[in-house]
C-alpha cells in the first residue's frame, strides 16, 4: 500500500507536466508490450523481427519518458515538506511496475488485444500516425527534455508509420480474405481513435504553457493522412461510414480503462509484485 | 542453380531475396543473407529489420534470388584449378619505390 501511495501523484494543475510525461510513457509502454506479445509468434520470421523491433523502439521511448517523469516527481517531492525524508526514490522501474491500473494514462487504443495480424497492423497504423504528428509538434516544446525525447523518437516512428501504412495497403488491396480482415479490424478499433484527440485536463494545461500539445490540433492532419492510406488500400468507404458511428470518449487518459489493461499489468508487473525489488 | 530453385519453394510462398548491405566503412555492398518477401518494397523493409538492426549498414540492395545465376560446383576443377600454377598473373615481381605506401 505504501508503495502505491508513493507513486500516486495528485491531480493538481502544477503536476500537469508529470501527468503529461507519464501519459506519453504509458502509451509507449503498453503498445510496446502488446507488440512484444508477437515475438516468436509472427506470421513469418521477417515480420516477427519487424514487430519485435517496433516493440523495442516503443519500450525505449517509454523508458525515456519514465526517467524524465521520475526526475520531476523526485524533485517535486524534495520540495514537499510533508513527504518523509527517508522515502524511496521514484525510478523508471517503480513507475512501470508498481502503479495500479487506474494510475495508467495510456489511450484505450494501445491496450486493445492483438487479434489477428490485420488488427495489430491497423492499431499500429492509427497510433503511429498519431505519434508521428505528436512528436513532430512536441519536438518544438519549450520543455527541453520533452523536445529531445520527441526528436529522437520521431525517427523511429517515421519508420513505424511507413511499415504499418504499407501493411494496411497490402491487406486492404490484397485478397478478399485480407480485405475482410482489415475491415473487421477497422470495426473493432475505430471507436478507440477519438480519444486520441480529446484533451485530458493535464494536456490543456501543458499546451497552454507551450510545453505540450493540445491533441485536437493534430486531428485534421491525422484524418487527412489516414484517408490517403485508406484510399490507396481501397477501403476509404469504411472510413466515411465509421466516422458517423458512435465513438468512445475520453477514458484511458484519465485512468479509466477497458478490461484488457488489468491483464496486461498482471503479466507485466507479476515479478515485481510477487518478489519486490528482485533483479537479476 | 538447382540449389537456389529449391530454396525458393520453402517458406510461405513468398519468393526468396538476396540482401546486400554496404557498411559505413565499406565501399562495396556485401552479401548479408537472404529473406522472404512478397515484393521489392517488402524485401527492402524486411532487410532493414533483419540485417541492419545492429547498425550494420548505410545502404541496402535486394535482388530476387531467381535472378542470380550461380556456377555449378561440379565445374570447379575446370573453372578454377587452371589458375593454380600461373603465379606470373600476380603482380608480385615488381620493385615498389619506398615512397609508395598503399599498394
């Protein structure tokens, strides 16, 4: 209980940059973990390696954001007289392994199940398209750390976007079976894309300060880029139908998740929960 | 030839490609290995993911394996053995001036 409490950061405006940093970290970690579930199970050796590489890139991005978040948390606690002097330092590991479901701020899209190859590819495409615009914009942040992390990650995401776009086109414009599968994946995932663009309270604060990005500003470009790939894939009709359907609103960013995240954390955190502080 | 044709049949029905990588220091593309891909673009991306993940290269060539014509191992004696006793083909009999450092 004590440990969880240490990692709980109050939802106050002055903590917005911490929440924002954790939000980026959680997105990268959870999607990276999902992709890593393919390792050893990819449809062919070459694509097994490709998706594992993407998983590694994302976990690497998560580490950078977690390290920066830990730094901010430790600094803010240092200035807080009510916090015990002898408390343990927050680290990237404690943030990843010792926070509970409700404290994770990843978007619902990233925690959705892998499903078949089409669903994994489409989830990656939607999110890479978003990260591409986000990191591009965030690399202009007044915050030097966020700017540097984003600039480095942008190169990786540019490749993820190229890889996933290529697969969406291949499947949409491939055989009847591959087209059927990408359309099913679209039905399952589309409703989770709206959350990407609805700003959480902490996003509004950091955007106003020029430290972060208000995601609603990314939406027109995202729509345009997704449409271009969908057109090439021959599945643009699905997109125009999907837009009229009901969307899931803001949830994950504020800590309200689908049932999937609990299972992910059970697997991800088991070792540290069962054997605290163990390492090898 | 027969070896390459045989390899093309394995895997998942995607053709086999040979990958050549040029390293940062190297001037020439060297054979790195092979992989399966549906077309040239996928072969290029697969090559990037499979053969350059430890910073091996700055340039990639891919070519479908079926376009590579290999010599027959059975012909080895007639192709290569005759060169064995023709040492005069190596330019080792010249006196090099001392100023010449890299030769």
